[in-house]
């Protein structure tokens, strides 16, 4: 996906685009918090375990993104 093409073909600016990304991120975080609270059913140890797993997955994905960006970088 080429962001330049997206912006060229869609009448939006970077600020609007980033605002939408942030809003979506907050909505996802709120949904995840509700799901974790429901699954853990008041068990704080279980809640910490689920949050730990979610953070581990997030970190792995960030590493994949960084590796992909590095491999796509033009020197």
C-alpha cells in the first residue's frame, strides 16, 4: 500500500487522516479493556496475564512493522 497514492486519490489531508487513526485506536483500546474485564471476571491476576499477552503480541507486531519498513527503505 502506497500512502502517497491513497492521499492523491482521496480528498483528505494528513491531519484528518491521523485524527481518524487516533480515534479508531482509542475505540479499539476501549473495546479491548471491556473484553479483558469481562474475561477476567474480577480476577486481577488473570487480567494481568491477558494484558501481558496482548502487550507481547503488540510488541511482536511492532517489530514486524519495523523490519518491513527497514526492508522497504530505499537507501
